[in-house]
């Protein structure tokens, strides 16, 4: 039996981004606290097929101007560095000198479109959830080596666009409770806001199988 393709979901939280891969039978490994710390995680010996990374964004947020804890870019970069080191290490370990590509099929690092661009440069891809069928706005950037997912914007009236700009649509969304299938009303909670929108996750999977 052929080995399953391994997908690492670094700082994956609920595993929403990698869920389409898991549902398709890939060997998905969500590397996230409290069970795993990306800063101390060691790569498995098996070849890695793809890596998704979503390091915490709090220190890079443009809204962090009056927080009780001052912005600490060095601390914010700890997880970003750890994710990138694992991505680079996977390619270094799995190299085939006869080929002009690395064995890692794809990798992508996600963060809101904010201050991380000053460290990683221009993003390879930028999107809003509504461009993939989810009716709200959260400008998000991707860096990496991957095939661009195809956008499929939902029809939006002028009123919907106004609501999206103010994030009012977020109040109307329902998400599954952590550890439960009972829905809850959306609240402006960092953990819930960080969940990868399903429309984008599905489109990314279709483009990067």
C-alpha cells in the first residue's frame, strides 16, 4: 500500500485550513499548542508533501496600538522563524540532486495583510473571505510556493459591501463550538477570527492536491 501524503499544518489551531486534505485521506498532522510547539517540533523522517503555516498574528496587527501589552515584533517573529525553518529543512532533507525542483510539493504561510510584509516582502497572494464565498472581509496574505486558488466571489450588493467593510457580517456568522458541534454566535474573539474560512480552504486544496 502506498504511503499517504503527509501535510504539516503548522500553528494550525482547529485544523480548518488542512481539513480538506484530511477529508481526502491525506496524512494531516496539525502542529499546534498545547500538544505541539512549532518552536521545538522536529520533522518526521518520512517525506513531507506539503506545509501550511499560520503563525499568530497579534504582534503584526495594525490595530495593536493601544494594547496593554506593547507590540513586540521580535516575539512575533519567533513562530514565523520556526515555521520557515521547518519549511526550509523539509526541502533540504528531501533534496534530489538529479532534479531542478525540491520534493516539497507546496508550502504557504498565512497572516492578515499587516506588518509581516515588512519582514517577508510582497505577498504571493492576497484575498478576502468574501472572494471565496464567505460573506465577510478580512484581508489576508499568503507567502510561499503554491498554485493560486481560484477566486469565486459571492454576488454582493452595495449594502453587503458596506457591511463587509465594517466587519458587520461577522456578527451574523455561526461557527462550531470548540469540542462541540453546537453553533455559537460569532464574537470578536481572536481564536475564532483566526479560523481559516472554509471557502478559501476548499479552493486552496483544489489548486494544490
